[in-house]
């Protein structure tokens, strides 16, 4: 008989990341039939038992001797539908052969949280803690050394997970009982290594000892007797009310150490500058960046997306989040010098000449791409037979042909038709396997062109893989970026059109980045279709990324809860709706006394205001501006007559609408472009277009294009003159429904939606996952991220806490990345200098000074902000390269260091660091300064060939025999109760 006991509720020193609501239960499901064979509906349902302030979930099942299985715990509803499940690896159970038939075995487990799974990600397992995983197994699971020597004896089996351990270190369990050493480590119970970071030991106890309830601790004893004692106390509680079992297996989860903390540097791949590159950072440059990161104490390098974005074949493609293929790498980052060891002399001279020409202040995207592809094509025709028939290439091709063939065919068709818009490709507009096979056939006349794209991707793979393996070897985590969307004209939308809603566009509602919202132009996902094959496309994406990266950033993680969906004809991001979301129904609105749906959902243009524009009287203009600023002469000036005659029709008495050929943003832009040619308008085309957009957006409700009886409140509807001209009752109703729609009614739906999609991503690879959770954040987001073990992002100037203008790094949670800025906003130096009033507020509230702050971001200010972040409780402190080099390298204007302007959809992503990595590597003073900053903050830093470096005196307990837990503090910042990595 096996008795599962599942501890939950309020166990001291442990808090579960979820709340069990009425109608929910816990269930254990495993690999063997008695536990459901991974069919949750057939699993073992547990029953709750209150014991003091604890809630124990119990269940019994009969199994044979020597039984072994894998299992996990689930939260289910009354229909046994899995609502959530514990994170991490499947549990392993191997019962020793010595256990006789009929004996009771009791298992004591703890729910595995998402954070407890982090040490098993490749970032920790294969990089940071890589030495731990080479330990020799001392005693595998399922072997018990002790025997039951009397009828009154009980064997207690202790098991703890300890992923971060140095060489020649032992693990003990100690406590008050004699068997646990009376708090003396040398007399405590020594554990044996069982593999996969599990340590175990047995202790024989007598029935006379029961019931017992006592505290205990686990201790690491390292070289020279150095001790590392886990924080807090555990409590072992054994009840003999029904007679104790013969065997008790205590799984105590993770050894509770002060949370591991590290630091990293962020820089786009294209921004890196070295002495060897051709006008842009290249994959092999990462090896120099790894060397600099190690010397500076950084455990992580964060990059922007590296996928091919060659949609337009011009500088627009510098936007790294608009993927042509989610699998292919960008040819921009190819090092042509590494294509062959036999480059002809004339090609070498061409490379040297290009190197001088492209070594500019910023990236020249078009010239760099043209140069690299030209040189690569020459080398391809010289060595194609040698490369394409090599064992290495054939292996690469066989492992990647599912995406490589469509990608190469797409590139050929893009160049042949001179557009990536596959709807313009005639009979090739619709993808099919038969058409693909013919396009890539060896018998085709263009086979060399197809193979050239194979060749480029093969070498990109080799170069990035070389850099990635170098980073792993040097204990540096390489962190990639998973874009939220793909370009509308991409390989993926061509091959898998059913996975995308091609009549829509993805964006973000108004937020810190852009008060008018953002429109990224990507089609939204058809999640219902994706679920039919368990999100195979997503799983393939993550598997591909894991070849190179050990961590990744999920771009706009809010999109996995809900996405801001816009019609395909929109150019701005303001008039959208969340998908999925519960709309306002026509019946609901009628019950509230809202009837005139056309009035609320069409642009609000009234005749009385339109006619008033014919009168130049100043009094009338004031009245127009007050009630309807959109069409006033203040907006259009002398252009209003031209606007009215070309863009408006009267559709009802005293009401006007846009003409059919200009009733969307894209139509307005197109018509305006043609109308202004040769005209003598006093206003600029850009200003008129934006004013017309504002008129089109002057609505209160958005009618669902797929169901005319459903509506969505327009974002910031109170700002519209359409809303302001309503009666008070309608205003009050619509304001209430607005806040309900955006902040209340969707929470359960979005929570459920995220738990359907995000676990698939997380289980598709062993990379460490971080989520970019900035913007308008629903209240369900952070609990879900905590449950799944996802690391959030905290930017000081964009606090997630309401009522704060500036975040407080010392109060950030452990499961976060903290940073003073990111690629989507100005650098720390530019931010400081661009707003005097804000600078004063920061100096007063954050620095705590009433003095006038310096107008420039002087070294003292930079050091203060960096110190705040490096000392934060966050797991990671990641700094843009521009930030950590600002003290020494500030000759460039601050505004030129900005990577992206989110308000500009056609921003040119071309920033390059103005110093080479070779120069930074020679700067010993800078490296020492940064390393000391990391060292003194208590963060770990890499020491290649040696043990992971930490500060022992800040991480070890002072006294083993304390009777109550004490809060461990790092740099004065109280650590929240967490599961340590």
C-alpha cells in the first residue's frame, strides 16, 4: 500500500503559488495504470485533511514490490479536468525490492513551483551550474542501505534537490534528534548523490519516537569544512494515529539557499563593433563579447531577434521583430571571411575594401547586405560541390529540411516576382508540397539559387553554434528573443496560412511607449487552429532556438493572455480590441438604455459643425473647438474646403461620413497621397493625414466585423468629442462598461487562455524563459507568470505598481529581470537629459535630495542608478552595453544611442557601439570597476575553470543551532520568501 500525502496550504516556510477554490481538488497522475497512465481523468484523486494550520491531501493505492513510476500532481475541477499542474520535471519513484508485500509506504511531497524548475533549465544546468552535473552517482534511487532491525522500527528516507554544489561538497540533514546529530553537522545524517541533483539518505527510527514533530535543516559542507546552511527551518511531522508505516519517503523539494543572483549585458547583434566585422556585428563577434562579459563579471548576454527579416530587401528590413522566417537566421550576421580557408586573393582584397567603406558610425543595412551576399555568392560558386556534399552539410540539411526547403523556395520566388507579397505570385500564391518539390528539385534550372540559400543558412548555423558553445564553455548564458509576430509576407504565412488571421493586425494599446497605441502589422494568430496539433509550429520554433540559446525573452508576453487586434486596413494602433475578449452585446447595451449604435460606432461628424466652418468669425471657431475640435479651422486651416469636398459625404440629415474610397486609414493615406500631388495645400501631408485619422477615430464603440451585434469600447473613449457630446446617463453607463471591459470581465478568460498556450512554450525546450510584461498589465498576468516560473521584467521608469512614477529596485521580486532601460526606450543618459522636471522629481523621490540635479547624466548619477539595480533582489540585473560603458565612453550625443523609437513604425534600426570590443577588452579599469560592482552586490560571476564565484560571508548562516528562522538580507534588501535557484 502506498500512501500519498500532499502538503499544501500554510506550511511554515512555504507558500504555494496557487489558491484552491471551491470545487477544486488535487490529483496524482503517473506513468503506470494505477495512476492513470498520464490520463488525468483516471488518476488518483486525493482527499484533504486539516491538521492544525496545514491542509494535507492524502490518497492510497496498492502497488507491487519493486514498483517504479513517474508522476505529477494536478489541480482538477469536479469533472477531473486539469486546471493547472506542478512545474518542473516529472517525479520519479522507485520502491526498493526489500519492501515486502502488504507494507505501507508513505510519501511526503511538496508541490513543485515554477521557480523550482529553473535549476533544470539549460541556463543553469548546462552553463552556470555545469560542474554540478558531472558528479558521480553514489547511490541510485530505489536502494535502501538500512534494514528494519525490529518490529518497532521505521525507515525514514530523506530526499533533497541541490543543483548548485561545488566539487568535494557533502550534504547533511541535521536536527535535534540523536539520529540527526543534535544540530552537529559531523554527527548529522550524510546524504548520497543519486543523480540529477538529487541527494538522499535513510534513517532508522523507532515507533516509540512517534508522534514526533521537530525542526530540521539541510547543510552543505564544502572544502576545508566550509558550511552553507539553508535558510529557515523545515518541520518533519509524523502522525501515528493509525499506526506509523514501515517506510516514509520525505521529499523536501529544493534546498533553501539565499536566492542565486546574476548580472548580464544587453546589446543588439547589429550594434556590436569589432576590428574584424564588415559594417555590422557578426555571430563570431560574440566570442569577444563573451570574453569581455567574463572579465566584467557578467553571466549573461542578451540579444534581439536574429531571424531573417529580408521582406522588402531595403533598410525597412532592419526591424528585427518582423521575421521573414521564424527558423532562418539573418544573412546580415554572416562573417564572409570564415566561409572558407581558401579565399582567393581578389576576394580578400574586396573584403578589405568593403571593410573600410562600411566602417561607419551607424549600420548601412542595404550596402552591408549587398556586399555580404555578393562575396558569399562568389565563394558559393567556387566551393558549392565541396560544401553541399560534405557530411556536415548533409547532416544540417536532414535536420532542418522541413523549414529550409520552403525558406529557400520563398527567397527564390521573392526575388523572381520582386515582392514578398505571396498573394502576387500567381499559381505559387498558394503553397503546396508538390509545388515545393518541383521548385527545389535538382533538375530545376534555378537549383543553384536554391542551394545558395541552403549554403548561407548552413554557414550561419555553424558560426552561431560556435559562438553559442563558446559561451556555454565560459559559463555565459546566451539569451535570445522570441518575437510575438511574423511579417504578413513571410514564409510562415505562405506555408501555414491557416495559423494566422490574415485580415487582422497585431499591436498594443496606448501605453508608456506610445500614447496612440502601436500597430506592428503582423497578422494575429489563429490559436484555435494551432491547438489542433498541440501548437506544433510554436514547439518547432522553440526547439530551433534551443540549438543556440540557453535563455530567451518572450516578446510581449501579454499577447499570450490576449492580443491587441486591429483590422488589417488600420495604420495606427488606437482603434483596436483585445482578442480573446468578452464583448458588450447589443442586448446588454439596450438593458442599460443605450440604443443608438450607429451614432456610437460611426465617426461623429455633425452638420452644424461642418457648416460652421464656412464662417471665419472668431466666435464661431471657439464654439467649434470646444465641441468638435476635429474639423475646426484650427486643425485643417485653409485646407478644410479641400478635405470636406474630397473625403466626406452626407449619409443622414445633418450627419456626415467618409466616402467609400477613404473610409479606412489605409484608404485615407492612399487617397491623400494622390490628391496632394500638384495641389497647393498650406498644411503638410503628414499633418492632414493624422487629422483625418483622428476624425475617423472619433467613435465610442467598435462594432465587431464578424458579428454586428457585438461591440467593444474604444480605448480612451472619454477623450473623444463623440463621447463628450452624449447625455449624462449614456456617459455614466459607457464609462462603467469601459472599465468593466478593460479591467474586470476578461480576467478569468485571459488567465485560462495563458495557461493553455504558455505551458506548451515552456515545455518545448529547456531554455530559461523570461517574459516582457510591460504595458497595460491585466491583474491575472503576474500570478500566472509566478505559477509557471516565468521571470518578469522591471524597468524603473515604467513601474508596474500603481501610483508610482519611478520603480523602487530594492522592492522588486526575486523572479524578475531589472534594468534601467531597454531597446524600446531611450538610454539612461538620454532619459536623464531629455526632461528637466522629471529629472528633478527623480532626484527628489529616488535619490532623496532637494538639490538641483545636474543637467547631464554625470558618472555619479550613472553609478547611483546602476548600483540600485545591481543590488536589487531580482534574479537578474541586465544592463544595456551603453549604460555600463557610459562613464568612460560618452563622447557621442546621448540621443544617438537609442536603438528603437516605438512611435515610429518605420524606424531605422542601425545603432552601432562607437568603440570596438577589442578596445573594451583592453580597458582593465572599466572591467575591474564593473566586476567589483557585481562582486560587492552579492551577485554571482563566472570564473572559467573554477567554482562558481559568490561571496560566502553574505550567503552563509552564522549559527546552525538557531531555534527560529531569520531573514537573510543581501545589501540591506530584505529577500522575499522564495525557492532558491
